[in-house]
């Protein structure tokens, strides 16, 4: 877990504080350890376990984020540097979006505008000030996530789960007194596991779930491959964000 954090999580925090959006996807076969990697072991988000060696990538990221925010505020105290962080948690199940912090909000819509970019309409956002606040949100939200048993995994995640933190900073320029504003976001995504239906014994509702999971993972993989190709070759291509 520590190696994964140093490889992926620590650079993500620095990118965020520099004003860049960053995302981490846990992608793989069902039962391969994606949820464990992202959140840690069962009960790992409880206060008494947040400093354990097996804690997941997410608590490590936010432990570092809040520590770095304090460092930056002390370093730039004369500029009145101030940060605000707000978080949301959603799941995508059978192609529908549910707010995990308020499960009564179902079938939410994706919108886009010039100011906010792409966002989920009516999605709950809550302000957080420390790792304890984040862990309480995750405990609340992940308890509402859909899981189910297959022949491969007794507690298989049946939905894609997206935890987003928007980090906003404001400071004043000492020379002219003008304020500047910077915003970035961290997306931590625990994807549902890819499955071979013959191995999982899926039938009925499980079969429908598996079909939607595999189709969406295939589209995501195709999208990432195209983005990587554009980055490497510089050649323009249509990017199929909408599948």
C-alpha cells in the first residue's frame, strides 16, 4: 500500500496543489484487490485504523493533502493563502448515477457548462477539513454501494464508484493586493471488476450487471488508448467521451 501511494498518490497531491486535475482508476478483474487498494481493508476507514500499515490509497492521499495544505499556508502566510475542500461520492450502476451521500438522489444527469465543465447535476458536496471528515464521508457513502456475490467473489462491487474532491485556493498578491483563485480536483475511481460470465456463473440480474460493467470498461479502455495515442503521436483524433 505504501509503495502504491509513493508511486501514484504522492505525485497526485502535488499536481492538485499546483492546480492540475488528477484521476486514479482501479481497473482489473473481479476479486483482484481494487477496492482494497483504494479504500483499505474492511473497517480500515475507522478512526482507530487510519494510521495502520494496510490503509488504502485514499486515506493516504488525504493525509498527505491536508499536511501539505498546512505547509503551504504557513509558507505563504503573508499572502493570506486559504484552502477549501469539498467532496462528493457517486456510483454508476447499470448506466445510472446514484448519489451515495444521499441515495434518494437517483438517475442523476451529467451536465456541462463553460464555468463548471462536466458535472453531475444535484450531486451532494460536503466540505472537509481533515482526514477524519473524509473517512466519515466514505464510511457513510460506501455503505450505500451495491455489492453482490458471484462464484468468483463473495463481495463483488457491482458498480463503478467515484470519489471526487474539489480543492480551491485563494490568496492575495502582496504587491498590488489583488486576489487570485485556483481550483483543481482529485478523482479516485474504484471500478467494478471485469468478468467472464462463464466463470462467474452470472444469471438474471447479475448477468445484466455484468453486461453493463464489461461494456463500460471496454469503452473506458478504448478511450484511454486513444488519449495515450494522441499524447504520443500528437495527431488529432475524435475522442469518444460519450461512448
